[in-house]
């Protein structure tokens, strides 16, 4: 049995103990916390997770490009993107660019990208693609756009954003991505890809976002989840 005496709660079900309640109501969402000596107080729970979901979409959206601007790069050092989509045009390539400018983001599309990826075939064959001094990072070969055949791209990507504390040429050598992907091309041929890319412009303009887009057309039947890993 419990009884309330002014601002005290006496609990005797499992032994004698008295808890002192706070004198005022807490704010919405707050919880009671004990100090271990019977004193209770209202506290606001804070997110202590180092790996946090930032955004998601699972309703099959359509977009000319997938853009995330004004990311909290002061809090998060790495971002993970899990993305699936089918393009609107056949055998076009998917690309990646970093962006800068905060909420008013702009593409970093100068020729400071280098990348490479290995592509495996079901017949135990493989091919490679690499390039430097590019305006973007190419993520794979051409994609098919026939939803009924399961064509399109499924990709897991990790991005690292530089800041002024990083080593390298003004920190820019720390702007890089890695990815693993599976795709079906315009003839429903299955391919897997593993790659890495870097943006290494010698400047103190640091990226705050990124963009994924096709050589032509839109991203259809799109679903994704974006997660951040704290510094």
C-alpha cells in the first residue's frame, strides 16, 4: 500500500522507503529520476545514442535527384545511407556529389573527384572502373528501369565529412565515400559493386551535404534511410 504525505511517497510493499516528490509539475515529456537517496526530480531525457536515424522514406517516392543539405557535420562525422530505387531511363549511370552552402546548398561539381569500383558477375567474371579529375563519383554501371524485372539499384553507402581539425590538404582528403551495391541492368543482368571515392579540392570550403542523381531521368520507386554516427 502506498500513501502520499504532502510531497512524500511512502512505499511499504517491499520494505520501508520514503520518496520525496518534486514540488512542481514537470514539463511535457519529462520523467522522474531518483538520486538514490529517495529524492525524485523531473529530468528531460537526452539522446545518448552515437548512431542516430536522421531521415527515412519508404513510400516509393520520385525525385530528379536525392539531396541532403545542411547536415549536422559538427555532430556527425559519418553518415550511412541505405537506398533502393529504379530509374526512369534505361542503362543510365548513377552518380554522387558532395554539396556545400548549408540550407542553400550547391553542388561541388568541379573536377576534384577520384573513384574506383570493382564489379562482379554471376559467372565469376569481374570488371573494374576507375577515374580521377572527375566532376562526380560514378557509383556503378548502367541501371535497368523495368520494375517488373526487379531492375534498378540497391546501395549501402558510408560518407565521411571533413572539418578544419582533419589532416591532409586543408582537411579535404577526409571527404570520401565507400559503398556496396547490387544492380540489374537494362537486360536484367545481375551485377554487384564495391567502390570508394574521394573529393580532394584544396580549399577550406567544407561539404555540408550530398546528392545522388542519374545521368538522365528521375529516381523512381525510391526508399531510403539516412543515419548519422557521432564524432
